[in-house]
C-alpha cells in the first residue's frame, strides 16, 4: 500500500514538472494531484517568457516596464536564485529587455549576476543619470560578493609567495623571522640540558621599501570577454592594495584605457570599461611595453581570446620582444567560470610554441597562478597539475 502511494506521488510530481516545462494549463475542473495555486503562478511566470507569442495575446510582458518589474519580482518569489539568474538571462535575449534596464525601478527588481552586470556595463554610456546611481549599487553587490570569495585567497597567495621569494640572514624584527626555516637550520645546535635550540643563524624576510614585482594586467574588453573583465577588475583592485606588488590594469578594444588610477575601487574600474567593439592586441601590448620599467621583475598577463582584429604579425612581434627583454608573460584565454572558452586556436598555439603559458583560468585558480608566477616556478607544470586534479 505504501509503495503504491509513493509510486502515485512520484508520478504526480513528474506530471507536475512536465506541465511546468511544457506550459500546459490544467483543466480547472480536473486539477491534477499535487497541483497548487503556487504551481499555477509559477507556470504563468514561465509562460510569459517561454510561451512569448501566446503570452502576448493573453497580455504577457510585452514592452511594459511595470509588468516586467512585477514579473522579475514574481520569479524571485517562486524560484531559487540559481534558476532566477537563468530565467533573467533568457529574458534579456528573448524579450530584448536591455532598454528597460536603463530604468532604476526595474534594476531594483533584478537578481545580480555576472551576465546582468556585463549587460549594465555595456549600457553604461546610454544610461540616464538617474539610472547610473542604481546601476552602481547593483554592480557593487556583485563586486562585494566576489571580493568576499576571492580577496583573502589572493592576498594570502601573493604575500606568501613574496615571503618565499625573499629571504635575509638578518631579520630586523621578531615578526620578520622565518621560524620554520630557522629551526630547521639550527637543529644541530640542540641543547639537551636546556631542551632548546641555540640559533646560530637567523632566517627571515626583508622589509621591502619598493615593490618586489610589477604586475601588468592587459585585458581584452570585447563583448565575449565580459566575465573576464569583471573578475580582472576585482583581482586588480585587490592586488593594488598589496604594497609588495605594483599593479597596473589596461583594458583595450581598438582603443586603450589605462584604468590604473581607478584601482582603489573596482566598481569605478568596471564603469571605466566599454564592453564590445573590435580588438587590437598589438596596439595594447605595445602600450604596455612602454609602461614596463623593470622587465626582469615584471609579470605581464594578457587576458584575451587572441582574436586579433589588427595586425597579427605585429602582435606576435611585440610579445616576442617583450619575452626577449625578460618579462614573464602569461596568456589567459579567459578568466571566468564559464568552462571552455572560444579562442583563436592558431594564435594560442603560436603563443604556446613561444613558451608562453596559454590557457583558460577560473577565478578560484587565479591566486595560486599568481603565487606560482611570482616565485618563478614552472607555470606549465602548475597548470598540468590543475588539469590532473580535474580529471
């Protein structure tokens, strides 16, 4: 009896889910088992988007901002956050809601994610002043979420790598002593009588007055690179707060914008970008070369799909000359959670043949990547290990 009841319940739940997926409205006189008023409301929300042509005839979303704002509120009420983000993204594509996002009342109703922030940034120069303030609040929500997740790991990775890269036999302060290395080096001076070690040599980390490393982030701001631009802005702002490294951030399409002066606030950085447009990688690399004063102590990170819209030969020439000068070059085909990116495979292979580590990187991997680069460990080997761990 119990098994029959469970089977009937499972079948009813499957029917309920299929009705929601297919947009079938149950007969009012024959309500399916388990179908509730909330199910009807959930289905109405989905129909307004996924049954758009029929919904328009029944008074669907249309182009009415108040209706869209109410609909955005409804989907947040009936669906979990992860589902809401998918529905919002589909709505942007299917119903062309970009223009409506220029209205602050509508912005207050949305669920914040990378896709939404990318859209807002691309609309930045079209926004009326009354909307920009609300848009900044929305963007800051995402930035704070990313900082909470990524700031501490990046700071720890960079500071740890700097400490491991620099050592002194004469630490000036107790807090500068590397106790683990000092103890290991003085184990032969163990005093059994006193149950202690008498250190004949001290090992520590020097206090640097100038940055030990210069880091240049050169970020492609073409439309397909939007998530990479957002993550790069957050990482650049975090690195700019670490005195042991000197961080610069340059974004480019066919023009170049040096956003280094804005790194105190990643929201300012994001609103300083202009997503979309063409791509001139050679021009951007040449500009960055002019900003490099200590090649041997510089890490240059090009974040791009390598789809060169300018002179490809010049791009390769510029990056080759950068390598010859002693700059450590890394090419990230994407800095995002989106999985395998689309990129120019021919240029990526040429970069790899030049000895440049060339791969996509997730935001969670980026701190360890930076630590590996700062310590001048083998980035290729590090990446191979990452791939093994995933398989």
